């Protein structure tokens, strides 16, 4: 029964991708935003999303929360449509729609030839991070979580390896071995620190414990490397700004827990900057 469900989902998305490719980037983005706004709420618990926002940003009123939810679902849909145009971002045909602040930091990392850990969260089109880092000439491998739908996952893996980042690492225990392997070969690692994980440490996020990945902290302790935060936001409907921040450095006295907590503080700050561009539908505090 699950296979039939996956096949139906695959066919719907495949047909949708073909349709979106016909219209061009801007119209496709608008269609994606419309679909996300109208269909997204059918697939996720509205109560959980409202609860997450209320617990994290208690000063917001009902209208502000509604606006955040509407913007979040619209972004979901626009990100989906972007997958048909990732290649155009990669080959610079859509370069005017992506502004990069901090490209000089990427240049320094490339010249130093010392791998770092790039961190980010699911703020908007998070795929652009690894794509732009690799396009800048920095050797990088990106961690990804395979989709549950095995048919859709094949499409996503193809798109990611061809247009986003050639070196992809599956999330999980075997992935950790691959990360170390790549890192020792002078490949930086790009990781989303806001995903719920099965193993990690309880680190506060908006004053509530959330099971958080310790990968960045482990690499800091093992390799004495730097952590480089990357924030991506949608400036308007069709444009993005990617900000590469100065590398974070930690003292030898820092623990895995304290490093992880500081990274969560950074994540919090970025979410507060534009809460409608973060994915609140995930139960991060489960």
C-alpha cells in the first residue's frame, strides 16, 4: 500500500515539475507559492505549527502568527518550484536573483585550503548554500536526509549531485564516517543544524530543550576547525540573499555541549530575523 502511495506522489510531483518548467522561473515561483499556501496546510498539523510559534515567540499576536504561517507555506511551494531552476542558478542564468554577501570569506577559505564546517538552517532555499559554496571553488560535501519516498528521492539525489553539490553524504552513522573521510581530504562540510536527530544532545532552542546534532562541535574538538554560519533569505518573491558570516572560533576549554548551544543561539537569532522563512512544521522539540 505504501508503494502505491509513493508512486502516486511521484507521478504528481513529476507532472508538476514538467508544468513548472514550461512557465519560466518567476511564474513557476508564483504557482509554487500558490500551491504551497493552499495545499501545504492539508499535510501538516496546524495546531503543532501554532504551538511551536507560540512557545518560541510568545509576544506575537494572532494576526502576526497567521502571517508567519502563510509566508512559511508560500515559501515551501516556491522552494519546490525552484528545483526545476537550480541548474539555471548554477550556470548563472538566474544569477541576478541571488546576491551573495561575504564572498570574500569563501575566497579566503579557498586560499587557506583548510576545511571548515558550514552551518545553516531551513530558512528558505537551503540548497543554494552548498551550490554557491561549491561554485565559488571551495571543496565541499553536503549532508542530506533522504526522502521517505524512494522514487522521489531518486529525483532529488540526481538534482542535488548534478546541480547543487557533487559530493553528497547521507545523514546517519555511515555518513559520519564519510564526513571524516572527506574532511581529511580537505573537503569542507555543509550541514543543517536545525533538523531533528535521533542522536545528539539536548540543547536549548528558544529556551526549550531540543535534540540537536553535535557534528559541528565534534569536528571543532577533533580537528580544531572553524565554523562558518550561512544565512539565506528571500528578499522578495523571486530574489535571494545569502550571507556568509565570519568564521566562529572556539577555545580548547569549550565542550561539545557549549559549542552546540552557541550554534543554537545563532540559529535562534536568524529565525527571529524573519520567522516566516523558517520551517515551523517540524516538531523540533519532540
